[in-house]
């Protein structure tokens, strides 16, 4: 049994011209006396419950999942230095400038990896195997593709600095990774200990980032771990909560909080920060869902009043836009079953009414964006 306030994070082991950190294992009972943790835990749990309840009331909630995932992919990749906007992430690769295609690919790998991981939870527990599968998809065909995608590292890595000797932090030796990850996996599923789920995932995220089990992509997989755990435990029915925006808002604070656990045993401080992130992010998620529902109702009413005999097919296109907010005329024709000419006329009517905006400025191969929908996810 470990008391959070008395936690000793681990120890340093000397290597050649550097020291690596070996974290304390986490698969134990955890207790605390801090009233602040209790208060923040209650508030975060209430906000998560509200988000989940709100999502259950939203018709066709899956229409909105894709954009939540795209937003998360853009922000989580941004933390790692990738520069792609959400509207770009939704475009086909041939519409992206060649010099930006690597960034586009990284973001779209993230979208595919998250969607696959959520799907895999139906047949696999949240486990090292699932995380390795996710990592393999994340690294496919991008800058980390030569860094053992889908495998735990077989060499020493480091964070910050140009070498092991100048590194800001050196994670545990690769020989210790399998045992540490096994301990972390057992902790996530241990029914013999009584640790609230939000405390459990706060500890697990810290531990994963400290182990740093992959040569590349640890930050993205570690942030995905949070959402995957909340879905796997049934705390969220759908993957609607991501902490990347909270972490990215003050990136140095996020890294400082993780570092303070290792250097100062400041675990209570980390848990409080993490719970504040859950509360804030769940509130924003509920607000986003509310604004999207308002937008949907407003535009449905507008189409009903202004589109005359094209109101039925207009609503069909509108509902398609909530799934794919960036489209071509060809895509609009597929969504509605119209001929190319009729679809083109309908898209131009959507432009005239301010629902769609043309993105490329070209006369051919035009791309249209459902800008107000994307705007709802900017907060």
C-alpha cells in the first residue's frame, strides 16, 4: 500500500556517462489524505458523467465522433511539432501541398490508430499488445517508421538534449521495459485493489510517459491511453474526451508536472493537475456537443424554410456534412444520390446560403468546407 503524499518515485541507476531513471512500480493499493484530491476527483467525475449523459441524448452521436478524433489528432500531433490544421487533416492527400504531406500523414495515422484501437477494445483488453498495435499504425510511413513501429524499444532513449550525456531525462533501460509495462497493465486491470478509475489513469499516464517504452511516439500513445482507458472501463460510452488540448494549452507546465513527480516526488500535485484537466476538458466537450446540436437545428430549419422542393435532399447533404465536413461535388453526389450537375447546383446553393465555403480558389477540383461545424471544435 502506498500513500500518495509519501510516494518515492524511483531511483537513478548509473550508465556510461549518464544515469537512467527506474520508476517505482504502480500495481499496488493507493491511499491519500488530501482533501484537495477528493474535491477534484468528485468534480471531475461529475463533469465526465454529464458529458456521457449529454452524449447519450444526442441523436446520431457517431456523426460527431470523427471530428472529435480529428481535433485530437491535430492537437496531439502539434505537441510533437507537427503543423496541420483540422480543415487540412480532413482533406484528401492530393489536396495538400507536397511539403506538408508528412505532417498530414502523421495526423491521419493518428486518426486511423485511434479508431482502430477503439474498435479493438471490443475483442482485446487494454493491454501492451493493443498499445503496440496502435503504435504500429501511428508510425506507418512517417518519420518514425524506422524506430521499431509496434515494438517496445531495444535500446536506450532519452528526452531533451542532443545525447544521453546532455539529456533532460533518461527513461529506464530497455531491458526493464517489458517488466515495467507488465506491471502497468496489471495495475489497469487489478480488481483486488480499490483505486478510483480517474486516479488509476492519472497514475498510469505518468508511469507510461516515464517508462517511455517506444523509441518514438510515446507522447501520442500515452495521451491515447487516457481515452482508451475511459472507454474500456465504461466511464465513457464514446471516445469524446481528450486531454491533449489541456496539455497543449501550457505545454511546459505539463512537462514540468511530470518532471516534478520524478525529481521531487510531487505525485499529489500531478494528480490534482490531471483531475483539473479532466474536469475542464469534459465541460468543454459538453459545450461543443451543445453548440453542434444548436447548429444542426438552425441549419435544418433554414433548409426547411429556404430550399423549397430541394429541402429533403438539402437535409440529406447537411447530415452527410456532419460526417464529412470537407467535400467535393463528386462526394456530394454520392451522399445525395444526385447527378453531378444537380449535386453541383445544390453545393452552390449551400455556398450561397453560407453553409459551405470553397477552400481551394480553383475552378477545377474544388473542395468545400463546412466551416461553422469546424469552428465549433476550435475551443
